[in-house]
C-alpha cells in the first residue's frame, strides 16, 4: 500500500521549472552509457557523482530518468560520464560542453560550483542539477536561468518514516545514520527524528532515536557512500544497543546495513530486526533484501530528470527550481511490499492522517524546505 499520493507532479517552488508527470523507482543502470536510436537528434548528457552510476541511489535514479526520457522520445539519446573523484566534475562537464549536448545533468550538490561556473560561461547551454538549490543549499550564489534545479523536501517523507518506525518498533529504539554530513543527507535524518518525536507526543511513548538528534544536529556518519563494511559495522553497533529498525541514508553503504540486519535475523531465527531504504524503492534497487524493508523513503528523481531532459528537447526548458514534496509525489514512502499485512491498519490510517496534515500545513516539520 502506498502511503502517499503518487499523483502527477505539479509545478512547485521558486521559479518556472517544469514538473514531472509521474514518479518512478530506479533500477540498476546498465553497462552501456547510451540509449535510444542512433537517429536521435537531441543528446542528453549526465555527469555522475563519485558514488557511481549503480549506487542504488541518486546517481542510479538520475540515470533512470535520463533513460526514461530517451524511451519517451525517439529523437532523444542519452549518455553519461562517471566521476571517480571530485576533480572529475569540471573535466566531465567540459567534455560534454564540446559534445553537442542539448542538456547537461549533474548529480549532487557537490557539483554545484562546477555546474554554476559552466552555466555562467555558457549561457546558451542548458543544465539541470539534482539535489542542489542555489538559493541556499548549494552556494550563496545567484541563480542562473539556464539551470534547472531539482530538489526534494524529504523531511516530509522522512517524518512519515520516523512515525512509522516508532509505531513498528518492539524494543523502543530505532536508528538512522548518514554517509556524509551533508544537508541532502541530514534532511532525511531530521524528518525521521521529528516523526519519532511526533509519534511519542501522540501516543505517550518514549521511542529513542540512535544515531541522530535533530535538535543538536549531531549523529553518526560512515564518511562515504561506498564502503559497505562501515555500514555493516555501524548497524551491528546499533543492533547491539537495542535498535530493531535501521534507516541508513548512505547510498551503497546501506547494503552493508542490510547485510547486518540479515545476519541478525538469521542468528535470531526470526525477523526481529528490519530497516528502511532511501532515495529509491529498495525492493526494486536492492531486491535481495526486500524482505527486511518495511518501506523506503523515496525521492521522485526519475520523473524530475526525465521532465527536465524532455523540456530541453522540446523547447520548453525554462530553468528555475522544482521541489518534490508529498503533495506532488516528489517525496513519498514506497509501498510496503512484504510488510503490507504486517503494518497494522490503524497505523496505516494514522500515517495517512499525518501525511494530510503535513500537506495542509497543520503538522509542521521543523526542518526548513531545501530551498
């Protein structure tokens, strides 16, 4: 059961950015870096962050959005360049600037400076950047009209995730951790923490959050988005401290967390420990561990990137800022999958009520919007 409406995405936020028509989960990216017919006339180009094209997170989702654009329009083909280090950002962008790209999509706020520099120097070229708003999140810099900024207010679905975790825990302890201490990471953790506190206030409970405190902005990070061993070790620590639901916000590092959850359950002979996935529907992007995922706290990156590419291809690109939210389907909880019959009906009803409250503004999420 989906917990939030995955309706057609409407224009949102500051600016005239086109909005996605629908949301979609990402899948693992293929080995090839191109798609669509060789007769395609419009080339969409993407530069990955260092997590890689198959990070089961925002790089993979962005590439899936590129591929979706190519599938939707036979005149569009797409390709990517992978960044191994941050030093590759400018190099890869400059390579694409000489490749007749109709739009260059960059992934991650760490590419904010390189993207803005290129956009300023090449005002007739079109850019889109995922997880970066120049109003506040990326740089204290003026917004370029040739950049489509795609951001997601994941404090909202993170809040729902925290509320759900508080309602499902048996030990009274849940945990979250990040890959690195970035705003696009901690916004999830803030929402999760806030949702647990809201559940406690409504039910008179005292569920604890290990790994993060929204008030102090202090918590646990593995230091990267690739080292699965770190994720496994940290998750084992949380489990030993009594947490029975884990929410990693760390890309591929989350696979290490899933391995720790699996091992803990196998040792106990039951499904006492479970977790959430992040960015994508984990039952699609990390299907091996689907039986441990209560839900996933998603971003609608696929649809947002697809729309940006198609807008550039059909001449309606306008730049600006798109904000994914609960109300437009850009920040939602994934279906429960194997937990569809395990999440109590009363808790599901409460989640729907909370979602409606967040959308209407009657329930405030303390963390500010990403723009």
